[in-house]
């Protein structure tokens, strides 16, 4: 703290020589003039003195016959004249400081980490629709609401964390690898309610092993989508064989269903193919926010071309991003040729689509038993229809429709 005060008031490094430097120091002490960092060099002394004290030693030097020479100046009073001479530089420095402070109040980069099933593009669209975008104020970012919205929108996201790091909004998520995006959350049963298992698809029951609940179908039965397979209630019988009440439970069973999946695809016989000519050029650009400025290209424009954009965002330090991008557009010329698919080519394209469809079913635990493929050409369009005979686990949870029987009443099915 003392050093700061000395710097604000200013001080000097002086060289004291002559008849009696020791007497000079004693008289300074008697007049409350503080000296420090005193060093003896034999014929002279080096010491530091405050600027105010320096103006009080004129009479002392005369009495002691000493000579005082200023060798160095320190502190703010000596900086001000230099700073004034560099006022343009100082104004630019202060302006830059104000600019960086103002820019730091905004979000200039949004990154998503940990996503696999939900692509970054889908996340970016979701954030934009909910008002989270590059250029928004940090104060407008409500972290808790953002995390809640992500978990509500994407069922597959089991954990999310968002934080502001510098001028970057970093969103980290974890997805459930054991379920697909299309899986539905199980029904929540209230106390005193039962949960049925219903068919998720039309087909034939291959086998059923019930652990809890009342089975309503058996192997070989045909069911439709939504039919009850296992009821979430166990009937408690009276002595006369009538149902006295139902004991509700959550139905649980392993049920295999033989069902049919159908895949249809169309491919036009004629198609356009790009043939690249080998001509390519680069066009540098600068982008501020969303405004892109290309450096003029004095060469001729291609009639047909592809553009691949590469850009890097400017940042200071590790996480201080700025809305300034430098990049280059890679422009490749091509010509379009009209071609006709051969039957072998069409077959190969359809086989690839079938392979991907089967892989998507297998990821859900569906076992393919056989497939029937039909390929025809109608009016210049190749048409494919594939029927897959498959076996899959079924049983979607749903609140039971069983109504509890009130005492003194007899179910209609037991009345005569």
C-alpha cells in the first residue's frame, strides 16, 4: 500500500555528494523528510526521496555544503506529460478496452458436446427457435430454463449441463445409449391403478411368459395394434365364482410377436450426374456476425459450381470468442450429364436401402425371418416393395381399463 501511495505522489532517486552527506541525512530526519533505500558508494550516497520532500531540502544542502543530483524520476506526476504527448495512442488504448468490455457482455459462440443421436444441426435449430443464438446478451441466458427445455424436447437426453465460458455458451449432454429416439417413456401408475401391456403392432403371438398380471392372449392368437395382451389386474373371486374385486398391478411379461414390416422405395430411371472439370478457385472472405464480405474475384464465373466454405472464428485466449470470422470459399466447376440407370445399378441401390432398413430394425431388437422383394419399372420409375416377416418383443404399457367392483354389485358378465 505504501508503494502505491508513493507512486501516486511521485518520488525521486537522488545522488548526494560533497562535504558532509551524513549531516545532510541527519537534518532531513530532523525536518521529517523521509529518505529510504540509502546506499553508500564511498564518495557519494544514493537514496530515494518524495517529490514533496525534495522541494524542502534547498536550505539543508546549503548548510551542509552538499550537492544533490536527480538521477531518476518515478510515479504518476512524471507519467502524465508523457501520456499527453501520446494522447492518440492512449485514446485508442482506452477505446479498445471499452470495446472488449462491451463485447464480453454477449454470446459469440454456441457449442454442443456429447450428442450422437441428436445431431448438432437439430440442436442449433432448437436453440434458435427458443431464442438462444449468437449475439444475445449473457444476462438473457437463463441456464436452468435452457437445461429444462432440452430435457423436455429430447427424450433421449438423460443429463444436460450448460454454462457460459468467456463469450461461449457451452452445452454438454448425455444420451441414453440403450433406447432409440422413438422409444416412449413408460406410463406412470398412480397408487391404486393398474398398468396393462398392449400390442404395439398387428401380428401373431408367438409366445408369452407372464410374470405379473392376467394374460388375455396365448400363442397363436392374432392381435391388432392396441389390443390388451396382459391386464394390470388380478381378479379376486367369490365362492360362487364371481369376481369380488381386482388387485391392481403393473403387468410384466415377455411377449414375442410375428409381424410384417413393409419398405417401399422409388427411383427415377433418369438422373443427373455431376462431372467435375478440374477447375477450382478460392475466394477469401471476412464475416462479421452474419454479414459476409467476399474479396472481389476478377476471374469469370463458372456456369455450374459447388462451394465448400471453410472458416475460423477469431478468439482471444481460450474462451473469449469474437463475432469475426476469416475463411475461404472453395469453388469447383462441374457440368451436368443426364444418364439412365441400368438394372444392375438400380438393384445395387435398392440393396443398399434394404441393408440400412434391416440394420435399423436389428438395432431395435427385431429379428428378420424372411423377406420378399419385388422390383418393377412403371412409366420410367423403378419401384421396389419389400415385405419383411419378423419376430419382435412387444408390449407397450398403458393404464388399465379395469374398473374396481363396488361391494354389493355383480359384474354384467356374471349376471343371468
